[in-house]
C-alpha cells in the first residue's frame, strides 16, 4: 500500500450502526445481498452487449479520413439516428463542480477586493493531475512582512482550504506564506462532492503541488506527507488527526471492501454526521454547516472504506514517522480519538515531537472559543524553527 496522509477531520463510517449488526445475519438480508450482487454483475455485463454494432460507425469514419480511399460496398450502409435525449450533455456532477468552483473563486476575489485586506494578497490557481482532474489551490502572501517560511495546508474530510483563511492571514502577519489545496471532490476541485476514491489521490496531489511550487527547505505542512517530499518539509502540524478510527464491529471490516467495490458512491445514512458538534462556538457551527462548500450529507461507502484503510496503515507505521511534528487535540473530541494522538506522540521515532492536549475542547480546534490560543501555540512552534 502506498503511503498516505491522514485526514484531519474524518467522519467515522460506523458511527451509530453498532445496534444494527444483528440484522446483517438474517436470511432475508443475505438473500437480498445475493440478489444485489447478481444484479450488479449483470449491469457490468451490459456494456459488452451489442459492442460489435456500436463500433461500426467510428471505424468507417476513421477509414474515410485516411489517405487510402475505400471502394464503396454493394449494399448501402445503414444510417443510425441517435435520439436527442441520448446526446452527450454536461453531467450533474460537472454542473455541481462548476458551481462549487465559482463560489471558491468568488470568495478569493471578494477577499482581495475587501478594504480591510491590505496586509495579504490572496490568489487562486488550478493544476491538472495525471488523472486528468483539475485541482483548486489558493495562496495567502504577506505584503508588508518578509516571508521567512511556507506552510502548506491540507484540510480535513468534507471541508475545504478556504475555511482557514483567517488562520492563513495570521500566519502571514508572522512572515509565513500559506498555500492551500482542496482535495479531489472537495471545495473548488473536480469530483463528486465528498467522494474520495483513494486517499492516495490527496497525497499525490499534495506532492505535485509541493514540486510545482519552488519551496525552500524551511517549509511546513499541516498534514503528514509522503517521504518523497520529506526533504522539502521541515515539520508537520497535526490538528485533531484521525490516527485511530475503528469499525464498531469486525463484520464491517469484512463487508467494507465488498460494498466499496459494488456501491462506492452510496451514502451510508447510519453514518451521517451532519450537525455534529465540533465546536462550542454556536456561530462557528452555523458558519460551517451552512457553507455550500462543506459537505453535510451522509458519508459515501468508498470514502469511509478509505478512512478505515488509512487508519490501519497509520497504526502499523507510527514508528516510521521521523519528521519533527506538533500534534494538537481536544480531550472532548467526539469525531477523532485524542488517545490515538497520544499514542502517535509516544511511538513516533521523531526526536523533535510535541503534543498539546486541550482540556474540554472539541474537534475543530481552530474554530473553538479558544482558537486564538491554539493559533498562537502553532505559530510559536513554527517560528521557533524558522
């Protein structure tokens, strides 16, 4: 398995489903599951039906465009008319991506045009991955302060980089330039909203962003990165990381790979975390869950499976972390486990490692009433290493 980065605000796939385990063992459910598998198998076979007929027209078109002229056949060729309803059109996902991207761009432009924003220049850009996906990135550059270092910010599951604009500007005030990237399926980037086929995509895209920009060796990341870019990373800051996420019952670990293959985009209503209390600040909660760029629906099967996979990988490789890091966690976090952060701090091989546990704080540390204290602690750790 390729090395991956952990997601800072992961939503548990199995939340609220433990009481439904017994239903999985009923004869009716297993019969339904068998019918579903057979139906999916038949659906997979549909593209192969009539394939020979469907490729005739393209082949004739290719021959017609070649240098060698083909002799007309004795029998007239059949003309196939395609109904207008079957003509290719912009998909619902494409329209939704366009709307999200337009909103992300609008926020950057409005922020730049604001009268109070004289100390920071905020810009956006897109880059195309090897997969063909367009990834939305943005940057915050200090205007009046000399740049001493760079922070690359990778947001958590279901959110986007723009949520951290206030923090980015505070970093700017301390001479730190900030780059942010929206995951595939998040913010202004391509993909079905909140659908992550592989968390390796986020890692690979972040690596590309690091290589695309000319970072010096005094750069920092807010998430763990692949060792390929370790030389460009001077330290890692982890806020409420999802180091330890376990299924509520072992059967889910067995079924997850099957359903992630058959129904990867299916949303698990039992794991819906909409409205989860992640901050004790009411205004912060309203701002988060009313933001169109924040996904508030039920978690998708494949995304949840990826979270389980990355958690297993992290648990088996904690000792391989050697990069200097700071991990911060609220002791009252109900989304990710603060004890897993404690375990990370204890087992990591890094000689420069720090843990900060905030008594009574919830998951979104940078949006808690004590956010100024959290930001100051992060900035102090960063600037002491510049």
